[in-house]
C-alpha cells in the first residue's frame, strides 16, 4: 500500500481518497471499495502509477455510487461533540449526554438550543446514531426551504428535494429533477451551501459538467470557481461523529 492519495471531484465538490496497492496476481488495474479501506486501486507490477488519477477520474461516477452503497463502520471510540456548530444557519447547539432511565434511548431538544441525549449505557456509537438522526431531521427543516428560495431567486425549477446522509456527495440532481442534499451541508458556511444549491439547480438544465454548465453557473454566480475550490476543504467543517 502506498498511502492515501487525494483527488478532487468537481461533480460532488468533495475530495476522493484512495490507496494504491501493487499485486503480483493482478493482470490489469482493478478498483475495489470496502468499509475499512475505502477506495483501493489495485495495479499489476511495473504499472505506471502516474496514470492512476486519470483512471480514478474516469470511473468517478461508479466510485461515488459504490461509496454511497458501502455500509458504514461506526467508530465506537468517537464521541459526540459538546458543541454543534451549524454554520449554514448561524446556530450553535450545546450537547449533553445523560444516563437514561428505563430501557429507552432517545434524544430531546430543549429551549436555549440544548440537545440532551439519553442513553441507557455509555455507548458513543449509539449516541452518534441519535445525534445524526437529529441532524438529518434538522437538515430537512432548514435546507429544503432554502433550496426552494434559491430556485425562485435564480429562476430554476425542479421536481422535489430530499435530504440524505451521503458519504461522498454534497448534492446530486437526477434526470427526473430530484435534488438530493447532504445533511452535512448544515455544518458548512452559508456561501458554500449557496454554491451547492446553485450547482445542483444548474444540473436541471445541463446534466453534466460541460462548458455550457459552467457558463450557466458563472452567469448566476461569477465567483463559482473560487467557491468550487473552497469546497475541497469543506470536509474540515464536519464533526467526526457525522463523517460515518
């Protein structure tokens, strides 16, 4: 294994991490995805590894689909944060983990932007599951109305919007006009979220990343290229419990 390599995906706005492994039994390049190793590019002996980024870029759609279908591995040593910064909507929440009574595990939202996680046992994975579900519901409430507002502002139409816990994509647009947003957008600065909204709305016109797509995007957002570059580091805003 040669360590982790990084390739930026302009389509998802997120970096793809991969490893290169040389195998004497390999006769050609193979790509495989696993929960523990992520994306691994297996190459035969003597293969010029400088070609790997191009291969990964060509197979990007398959890679993203495979990563999204990959089952999550919950890191049991990662606890939930004491503070939850939802930068896109300008809110900060305080999180308390409490010992629950009875046999029920649950989460309560209190006034003053307080979240209480009640768990029967000290289980970081369970606490993370409860908090991730809260983030998903919060994203439904907050992100979808803002997507509708962006569509009206820029003059686009789409069929419907959904919120998912996507592993690799910040957003996507189907041929039927369904825009899916990553719940983790809540943690990003508002200007990057606005970029993702407009990026996906432009896909309702151009279902690719052709020059026509970028021309349309730049017409509505002249600094879109700078925001796209800023998305390369967007994962730094995501708390560890929400990464899985």
